[in-house]
């Protein structure tokens, strides 16, 4: 070895710092990344004629330094000292006694590399004629590790990012998780076996001192993260852990829209949950909650509340304050009653209260309808597996109800579901019902699936043939002795189950055959019975019978009229919408009176007036009137005679006021007057204490009269957007019963848009704080 090479070797091996510095310099000169895991030595690119090659002499080469600094595998068998021989050309040249020039060493290096890669030949099976190649310490198939190396010793779940910054310290989240949450506005800590929520979660958008220092360094160094682009936390998932409580600091997450804490061990929720004024979905299923805080139902934005599989014993009366609630699931709890406040939830479409201990229902449950077809109204009601012995008669008012499940209760009879014209599924199996009244059958003509199994029915009325839409009927395990022959008159019936009854006149094998065979047998028997008794049963005549009889035009017209009346009576709806009509035909009012319609829709026409005399024909039963999208300049005084009216929609017209007779409408709950020519809220509305919703946006209203408004103690929604209001009185903040207040698009400067964007609660608090001390009242 040359003296120069020997001196360089001793210098680098004796001083590790210098050796590392020289290594980094050589890597930089060759363009090799300083990665922890390097490519095999043979794959490193080599310069053709490097000017520094002659100066390196016999110093340790890059390949040998890489192998020395990289994590070492098991010693190779047969290698001296367990170290694999180096295959770098410079190492091979160091074995010679004469130092070579730079050009000679470069040529020798190329030849040595070719020799090292040369495969074994038949003439040289031992491979003695080639230089031994260094064994790569990293498998070539694996390649270099992609992405950031995972920190060792960190707690990870499912191969994801570490949860905590320091192993064992549950108080600090890992910076990667914090950064991802700020970037997306979502944080998922599900199935982490947490016993408490890390405190940083509640203040995840706040930058602490350490982060401020790091942020300063990144800004100075041109970091990619921009703190001003972070999103407030909107979705927090903590499900599948071992949490027993949530901190009161939960209320700091004011932008949270979704909170999911199902499958934990929570025994209560903090009252600060009422501060989450942006929350739309709350999931607390499968916990150990015994009650829900009343403050929760002050969150006016809440749409879905899932609290099933807990230990709830009652719901707070404030449940009715959550006016925009659409889904409420309290099944599998210990409830013995439901609050009467549920009647205010007009937008609730699904209520699941199965598997509780309910013995009765409040009468107010019949009020859970959507006034004005806003997409709400009770549609799916599940009360199965309770201890109900009777149902309130008001349940028949749920005209939007589609599915009613009352299985496994203790009912002996059903009320007349008079207005349930949309009902498609009725499940009352496993009760103690002995009779199905004619009135009930006639009130559920739209039903498609009817489950009456496992009751004590002894017979079905002949009016069962009115269920022309029925497709599935379950009558198993009852006390039927006479076969219901008139089932053969149902044209859409696909499935009939009659097993477990005592019908001796029907062979047992027929009950196990197909529905079509059974109905064919029923038809044959019914035809024979009709022939003997001389009965004329509609729909029973053979298909091969005589053709239709010629009837006079007057009879055909009467038949059509009766058909329209029947349709109105089934739906309780008189609709003449979108016809571009300038007036409503008088015979429609007469048919509506005969059908006792409750809803009238004359919207999207070009009406200039509504005839008072005709309107009086409908006043006895009218509860909803829609005349929106017309050219009305006034409404008739006769409207005050519609004493049952609960909903009035006169938006998109040319109204400047309302008739004074509306003061007599003590059941009116909602008035829609948007897009008219109002300059003030009509004074007559202040005399209707039952009002809950006033929609008066897009008018020319210039002021808000607080004192008259405060008389409306049940008012929950007030929409005054896009008007000409120049001042918002501070005392409006005392109307704390308001759950939705719309004031955007007016002329006033206070409250600022930022306050308006925070929601109704913030607006009311802001206004209340601006009331002078001398004028403040409790």
C-alpha cells in the first residue's frame, strides 16, 4: 500500500467525524442521497475519470464505508472477521504494490467491475478468475424504503401513524395526527383503546408554544405547511374505545358537525355539549348513559341523534326544543314513557323506540307531522317490543306515516288510522288483537304489507277486499275458523300465510301450497257461494264474461266524478297545482267538501283571487292551504272560518297584508309569506299565540317590533332575510325561545356578518349584551 493511501486510511479511521465528513462530501459530489438504506454497492454509478481518484489512493472507499456504517447482517461464513470482502475497484487496486495514475486506476476500475459482474463459465467453474463481489446487506428485491422512515418504539394501530408523540405519554398527540386533522378538519381516534381523550383534542386548532417555535423555523426555512389554511375540527370519531367520560372542554369545538362516541363506557355527557351549535349528528349508541342533558336539545342544528343501546330511563322535556331533528333512535333502553314535547318535532321523519318499557304514548304524538311538506313529518315509527296496551287516537293524524311497527306489545285493539293515507307497512304481530274493525280496514287502503300474525283474530271483515294495493298478508297463528275467501279479490296479493289457524274447511295441504293456488281455491268457493246466495260481488266475474255495457254520457260523467271523490277521500288532498289556471273550477270545491279533504294545494297557477264562497265549503276540515306561486294581491276574509287551519303558504305572490280574520285561527302553527310586498310583519299575526314558524324573507320589511313579537311565546323560527331592516333592536335577544333566526341580507351593520354566521344562539346573546343596564329585565 502506498504511503499516501496508508496515511489517508489512518486519518479517516482514527477520526470518525472527519471520516463522516469526507463520506458526505463524496456522496454530494456523486449526487447520491444520504438515505439510511442504500443501494447495493454494485449498483452505485461510478464516474469515468474522476480527478480526485488519484488523491484518494488506498483510502477506504464509499462501498466499504457504506457497509461499515449500515446495520450489519449475520457474519458471512468463511469471511475473515465476519466482514464480507469489498468489491470496490479502489479496494482491489490497493492490493498492488505500485500506485497507479488516475487514468490507469479508472481503467482498472472499469475492468474490475466487468469482471465482478461476469457470470461463471464452464472453463472457470470456481470463479477464481473474477474478483469477489460484496454481499449486499439489503435485499435487492426490496429496494430502498419509500417515504418517511417509521419512528421505532412508537405505539401504532393497524400500521397507521403513531398516536402519541412519546410512548407511554397519553397527553400529547403525535404531530402527524395533529397536522392531518388540521388539514382535513377530521380526527379519527376510533379503536385505540383510549381510557380518556387526549387534552390536545379539545384544543387541536390552537397552536402552543412548541408548535409556534417549530412554525417559525418552518416559515424561515420555507416549510410547506401553512397554518392559516387549517380547517376547524368538524368531525370527531372516538368510537370503539374505553372512555367513561368526556371533558367539559368538549364545548370548545364550536365548529363540530359530527361527534361519534359509540361503543364506549360513557355514563353521562357533559353539559357543555349544548355549546356545539354547529352539531348535526351525534352518535352515543352502545354506552351506559342513564340520561341525556337538557342542554343537548338546545343545539338547533342537530339533525340526527342516535342513543340506542344505553340505560336511559327518560328523555328530558326539552327534547321538543330540537325543532330540526330528523332522526331519533332511543331503542334498547329502559324508557317507560316519552315526553309530550315530541309533538313539536315536525321535521322528525324516523323515531325508533323499540325494546323499551313503554306502557303508553302521549297524545301529542299525533302532531308529529310536517306542516307544508318540507320533507319532514313522521314516516317511520318503530315501537316494537314494548308493553303498550293501547294507542292514542291522535296517531291516526300522522298522514305522512309510511311504516308503523307495533310488534310484540300487549295491544288488544287498534285505533282508526283515519288520516294515515300514506301507510305502506303495518306490523302488529305478537299482540292480543281479537278484532279488526271495518273502520280500520277502510283507513289503511294504501297498505302494501300487513302483519297480523300471532294474535287472537277470529275473523276478517268482508271489507278486506278494499285493500287493493296489498301484496303481503301474514295471518299465521290466529284463531280464524272461517277462511277469508275475499282475499281472492285482491289483484296484487303475492303472499298469504295462514298456517296455525283452525280452519277445518280448508285442507291442510292447501295452506302449504303456493299463494296463487290458494287464491284460486278461494275464488272457486266464493263463486259457488255467490251463485247459491244470489250475490253480486264486484271483481268476481270470470274473465270470459260479457263486455262492458253501454252507458249514457251522464252516467259516465257521474262515474268519473265518484272516482275523483274516492281519490280525494283516500288521500284527503285536493290538488290543482301547476295548471296555469286563472280560476279554480267550482265543482272541485264541491268534491273536496264531499271527500272532507284536509289539504288544499292551488300553488303554481296564475290566480288573482280565491273565491270566498267556495273556500267556505272546505272550512270544516281544512288544515293546510297552499296558494303559493300565484298573483294574489289579497286573501279572502273567509279564511278566518277555517278554524282547523294549521299551515298557510302564500309565498311568491303580491300580498301587502293579511286579513284580520286570521286572528281567530287559534291552531295556526306556520305561515309562509316569503317573496311578497310586505313592509312589516302583519299585525294580525301577533294575535295568533299558537304560531311557531313565520317565514317572511325577501320582502320590504323595514323594522322589527319586539314587544308584539314577544307575545308569541311558542315562536321558534323567524325568517327575515333579504329585507330592508336598518336596525335590529337589542331586546330581540330576550326571545330565547327562538331556535332559528334569519337576518342575513338586510341593511343593518350590527350584528356583523361574522356574528350572524355563528347561529341563532350567538345572535341572541350578542343582542342581549347590548341592552342598556337601565332597560334590562329578567
